C-alpha cells in the first residue's frame, strides 16, 4: 500500500525559484527509496513537503489510508548536520521529540534507552555531544528520530559529512535497522553508490525544475 503520495507537485519560492515542477512520487509502505540527484535539484524540498514543513504551490501531498490529519508524529526527520543541543546529554537530546509530545523525562526514559540501543549507544546516555565522534552524533540523531516510533523516516544526506569508513559502517547499520523495524525510509543522497547499496528503489532527479527523470531498482530487497 501507498504510505504517502506526491502528485503533480510544484514548488515555487517567493524569490521566483521553481524548485519542483510536475513532481510525482508514491512511497510504498516498507520500502527504502532513495532520491538521487545533484545539489539544488530539489531533494530537500521534497522531504520538507512530505514532512509538512512546506506547502506545495500546486499539486497534492496525500496520505492514503491514514486516519490522521496531522502526520508529524508519523515522521522522523534526520538532517545532514546532527543538530544536537550541546548543553544537553545524549538522553535529553533523544527526549526532545517525546517532550514536545508531552512526555516527562521519567515517562520517556524507557523509550529513550530503547532508541539508543537501536543504534548501539545505550551506554552513552549520560555523555555530552562534544564527547562523541561524528558517527556517534549521527547515531544519536537517528535515535532521536526513531524515538516516536515513526512509520516514515526521512533522511537528508545524513552521512555526507562523515569519513568513508564511518559512512560505510552506518550504511550497514541503517540497513539492519530498517530490516528490524520494518519502517519506510526516504533517503536523500547525491551518492550513486549509497543509493544503490541502501535502497530497494532509486528515483533519479534532474534540476531546473526538479523532477524525476528515471526510476531504477536498487540492490536492497524491497518490501
Ligand atoms: P537539494 O536538496 O537537491 O540540494 P533543495 O531542495 O535544497 O535542493 O533546493 C532546490 C532549489 O530551490 C535550489 O535551487 C535552491 O536554491 C532553491 N531553494 C531551496 N529553498 C529555498 C527557499 N527557502 N527560498 C528560495 N529558494 C530555495
Ligand atoms: P562511529 O562509526 O559510530 O563514529 P567510531 O568508530 O568513529 O564510531 O567511534 C569512535 C570511537 O568511539 C571508537 O574508537 C570507540 O572507542 C568509540 N565508540 C563508538 N561507538 C561505540 C559504542 N557503541 N560503544 C563503545 N564505544 C564506542
């Protein structure tokens, strides 16, 4: 079944830039789809539209089969920069989305530790971001995104700033995570290698205006 569907979507910014035009994408439950394309082709804009952080100028973003009006609690978002709060320890950073949902630190504790163990950082709950490597900070970001048990994980070039070895390791861990959690992932990258290795489907985008020019199967098995 289709989880989220973008149909005939265009996005024109107030400065006149047309980021997307005639953009169509169906994200099916359980799949790992990569959006692959050069910088500036509109990949982040697609994620922001799915997340409801921006509105399309034309076309629709729909969630067939979802009873909710507000889809934010169904979405985990991982940004390129880990964006951790430096003054808060790892557990309190992971708490943030739960806190915004009204969960006290005490009520959130089990969820926080559960999320941290998914990324292998259960022993680092009391550590501060400055004590962690780049890869570990990214794992904390992923744990934070997973803390609300989202149906859909949106990832915007999450590993682009990491060295290759860390990146390959996190690629493997992400595949395992998706296999264990059966969540749906939309993954933005400009790496052909990464998209092929990780995804069951690759949507290739071209810029000006951003649209999908081809879809190909990735190496990872689909749902
Ligand atoms: P990508 O993620 O593929 O690098 P983006 O979605 O970030 O691409 O951007 C697509 C195009 O839209 C680019 O030309 C970018 O400069 C432009 N753009 C993105 N956000 C804004 C904005 N808030 N205002 C104006 N132009 C924007
Ligand atoms: P990552 O790929 O997560 O960045 P690194 O290999 O870069 O991991 O980690 C840097 C250092 O941090 C490692 O040498 C290791 O000592 C420590 N480290 C990373 N993850 C863990 C973990 N889950 N448990 C204990 N130590 C870890």
